């Protein structure tokens, strides 16, 4: 048995849903006569009655109701597939890709909490996120904009300081208790001082605090995310900035036992090629990034 035409099934579904040939004709932008003709042809091809007339309404028979349920579901699935295909085609045609590099700890603790707001406000952009810490690690063939941890100059590139980094001790709340609780600067010497560098940051802080010291660590990290995790786990005290640790501080995983801070030697900069700012896409993201960095942490 040959399947009925899709058009006749669409006419049937419209009449079944609206219960009236004239209403279905108006919805389908055809004449009532054309609707009646399609219904007759469909019923003849199937050899069954799909409707019975009750006054001005077309009421489904038992078999008609069974067919209407299947046809309505199929029509809905077809319409949904067409909408999805059209939306994907439109999205692919209109969205431009922005490739952004950032240090992993900056991306995880600061950028990730904000980047989805940028995407919601700029729905013509899709982003590709990459990770690198320093300028020398970036493959500029694959990156449009980068956040780098370091100090200029970078010839041939435009850069802007994102935010000054006052470095302040942070630790697990458990280090505020017990016989070696941290209450004043010299108390940090009872604990492991966690380093990402050669110890120069801690030496600067201890000098500023007027604490006699000899800083020597038994472990160094080349990834600051590991420094923060060690601090969260109570293995020592880290020096970090609010731009990196605000979520840990806000949610109580870390505390600031002392208010004294020293400026970081390297800083976070937004950087792109000098000609990159001529691209409106890059310019829009750079402006947004600088504006976000100027807001209070949190």
C-alpha cells in the first residue's frame, strides 16, 4: 500500500486539530473545497472513514483519532528538526570565533566566573579558550587575545595592565588555630611558605613586615593552581592577590590572616597584536576585559 502524500496528511492534521474545514483552509491558505478534496482522497486511499460530521464540526472516528495522534507527533518532530537545522545553519553562518589564551589559574578562578556573561551579551561570538602563562609560551598563529603574567615591553604588541596585584598571605582556616596560630607576621615562619617563584615574593613580604628570616622551601611549584590547592589543604601559607583568590576567600576555603601586602613583580596584562585592535571583535573583547578587571573583586 502506497503511503499518502505529506500534503494530505498535513491537511488531515489541521482539520483534526481545529475541528472545522473552513478554519483549516484559513490556516493552510487554501479554499475549503481544496481541503474537502484532500480529505476525500485520503480516506479513499486508506479505505476508512476518518471523520464523522456533527453539526458544523468534523469529529474524528476512533481510527481517525489514532491516525491523528501519530501524524501530529510526526509533524511536531519534523518541525522541530527543521528549526534545529535552520538555527544551527544560522549560528554557524553568523558567529565568529575569538581565540583567547590565559594562565590556567587566572582562567579558572577569575575569567571562568565572568566569560559566560560576555557570551550572553555577545551572541554573535563563539570562544576558543587556550592556556599559557607567559608571553613566550603563546602561539600567536592560534591566539587573538591573551592574558599574560609578566612585564612589558613586547615589541609589535599592544598591552594594558589588567589590575595591580597586591600579594597578601592566605591559608586554610585551620592555621588560625592551635599553638602556632597565625596572629602576627612572624607567625607565618611556623608554617611552610608556599612558593611559585624562587622565594623572592616571600622575602619582599617578610622584609616589609620587618620579620628576620631565612627563606628556604623544600618544595616549589611551577603552577600557581598547585600553590592554592596546597594552601587550601592546610600545607602552608601562600602569597596571592584578590583577583585570584576572591572565590576561595568568599566561600571560606581560604582566609587572610594578615592585612599586609606587597605588590607583585610580574603582573597580569591583556595583550594582542598592534593591528589586532582594528578587528571590532577583538576590540570589543579587550574593552570588556579591561572593564571587568576594573570592577571590585567578587
